C-alpha cells in the first residue's frame, strides 16, 4: 500500500516539477524577447541622436581678481571652478547641449 501512495506522490511531484520548468522556460523566452525588442527600438529611435549641438555663443564673465582653477568635463555638463584673491570659490555648471549656465555655486571663506 505504501508503494502505491509513494508512486502517486512521485507522479504528482513530477507533474508539478514539469509545470514549474515549463513556466520558467516561458518566462525566460518572454524576458529575452522583451530585451531584444527594447534594444532594437532604442537603436532605431534616432530622435535623441539628431538633436543639434548649439555652438557656444555666450561669454562667461570672469572678474579681474578671479582665476580658473579647474575645468572638468562631467559628461553632460562642464564644471568650471573659479577662485578669487580672497580664497572664495565659484563653480559654474554649463550644459553642453544648450551651452547655458545651469547653476552657479558660490563658496565663501568664513574668516573669524
């Protein structure tokens, strides 16, 4: 009697295992299809690649007591660090696409 119950239990667990393998295989196939479709869509979508780069036509005014300490190419932005004679820093964040100054950060030295 135990052998019959064990055989029935083995058949049930085998069916469940086959069903789980089938579901996981389907999920893998669907996942790969989505990845390949996304890659194909992004390669064929040229709207982001055709945006023209505007030439730099604005001037950055640097005061007489300021010096350029660093120019850092930060990917989409250019960071220019200026230092004046008092040791105060000014950081300019320039967008490469629009060539506009997005942010200006002034760091003043606190003298006690």
